[in-house]
C-alpha cells in the first residue's frame, strides 16, 4: 500500500492519538483525523505544533518517519522506527560484514544511475545531456575517477545557469533543493529501516557524525527527480518562489510521481522501497544488484508495463 506524505504547517496545531488515528486539532477549525497505518512521512513545520508521546510512538511503531522543521521551514531532524524487519539482526550482520568488493560495486551502480538520471533531466530541460550519459557508462567499481563530482560540474551550470552554485546555505533555488532532498532522505531512511538495514552504516558516505550515511548513499539516484521538479518551479521571468505551502506541496508530490523501476511502473515512494529491499538482498547474498529508477516521471500517455 502506498503510504501518504503529509505536511502539517498551516498554523498552531495539537496532534494526538485516538483509536489508531492521528488527530489534528486547530482553534476554530474542524478536527481532522488520519489513519496511522496510512502514513509514511509526517512533516511538522510550525513552531506552535504540539504532539503527544503516544502519537509519536504510534507513528514510529507503524513504520512512519517524522520530520521536524526549524524556524526557517527546513527539516532540522528526523525520527525513524527502531525496529523494521523480522530478520533485522541477520540483515544488520550481513550489512556490517559486507566486503569492499561488494560495497564498491554497489556504489558504482548508484553513481552510474545518478548520472543517467541527471542526463535525463538535462535532455528534458535543454535538449542535450552535456556528455553525462556517456560518463555514466564509464563509472568503475568504487568510482575511483570520481565521475559523480565531474558530472556535477557539468550538470548544475547546464540545468540552472552558469552562475548557480550548489550550496546548502546559498541563494535560491538552493533552499528548494534542500527541502526536496530532505524529504527524499526521510523516505529513504524509512525504507532502509523497513528493509532491516541500519541507515548509519554507509557504503560511500562514512562520516562518523552522520547517522544517516546509508540513506545519503541510496538517495543519490533519486535526487534528480527533485532537480527536475525544482527547475519547473521557476517562473517565466527566471525568478524562484519562496518556500510556501503551494511550493512545498509541489515538492512533496514528487514522491507520488510514477516512475519505472526494473521496467515496472511504480510511485516513486514505492520505488525507493524497492531499492532498499534490493540493497538488503545484495548484502544477504553478496551479489551486487539493485532495483533503480529509470528516467523521468512518466506522463499519463506514456506506454509501459504495469
């Protein structure tokens, strides 16, 4: 079942639990309820939101990720379920014991896919791919030539202009990218835990202070979906919108886009789960294979297998 991604940001709210329902209470508004089991990611983005401990526990127990935003409306923290799979201990041991040949091959697959996705975004936006698709075919085990970084040097100027610099604290559209990436990271972290993996033990990202290193690895081929959506948010005069409710809804809706994974149609949120499950299988079997996205979101008139 496709889980919902909800953003609670329209004003002071009290969130509680009743009969396995998320209860949203706001002054002078009708109380709203949502089934806990339907929720995949919950974003809390208002300084006057209060939550009961029982609600947070129920969300985590049902497998939801909870994202808490700061005063700048950007995600500041992430809560993930503690237990996620019936064979979690076995899978964690396999993940921790993975040797360098397997780890390097997995990183190769992730980087090559990211470059192919970036090439698809550029072709859609500009008609050309700046040679990035050819770079994807040259990625070797472990990406020793750092083609991921070389691709970025071509990708960002072509997509967003010569003056653009990717900087987490930089000018627009960096804030839009940051928000979209943070939501993706939460979805990836949730999928990894649900697959019995530990998100802090990365393949390539290995900073000791990073509690979501594996999520940062797996999110890489999905970032171009956010880039694709962000570029479409620029108006006809080349101006970027502020992060308001409509823009946030647009960025969140990326998780509902239909994409191809292993030649099958799937909402992007479920595609992420397929990738996480395939990664767990790779750790368990020692065989480097991943279910990864193929190309841009499908239009209604695109023909492909169901």
